[in-house]
C-alpha cells in the first residue's frame, strides 16, 4: 500500500518536491487512479518474483565452483530487475530476442529459428530494444 502512495507522490511532485503546478495533472478519479497504480505494482511484484525464481534455478544448476559470491548475486539480481523494467512495454518477441542475444549470446540465425521469425525481424527487434533501452538510461 505504501508503494502505491509513493508512486503517486513521485508522479505528482516536481523536481524539488513542490506540488505539480500543471492543472491538467489533476486526478479526476482518485480511487480508479490508486487502483490502477496498485494493480501495476502487483504485476511488477509478481514479475520480479518470477525473474528472481528463474535466476535462483539457474544458480542452483551451476557447479559449486562457478556460483558467484553473494555480493555479485545481489548485483546481478538488481541488474536483471532493471533490465526487465526497461524492456517493459516492448512486444514479447522483441523482449525474447533481446534476452537471447544479450544473455544467451545466441547468433541472430538461431534467435530467428527459435522465435519462428526471419533474421531481418531479429535485426529490427534488437535495434528497437536497444533504442528503447538507450532512451531510458539516465
């Protein structure tokens, strides 16, 4: 519940914490607005849980000598969550193609085969994903 109100405050305050002076930013249906934010936060929570569970399964499958330190694991988990959030809003195949290229280091031809698309589509998907990520970087 607190996350919902934090998101509302972030959305409707200026750079220095001042209230948003834009009258168009007024919330016309506060209950519906809060419900939408809460739903979005729940989706984010479950997505993050799925991502972390998958990451832990991969770690469990590694030989003991290849398991990264706890600090490295925390950094990797945080990076995965950030990347997942950055790719949010892209189509499923665009996201899958990007992850196959970046995480699995698959050649474009193999990505095309796995996704059932042309190599040209892989080129387009990866360009779109990279441009999307670049726009979101600080």
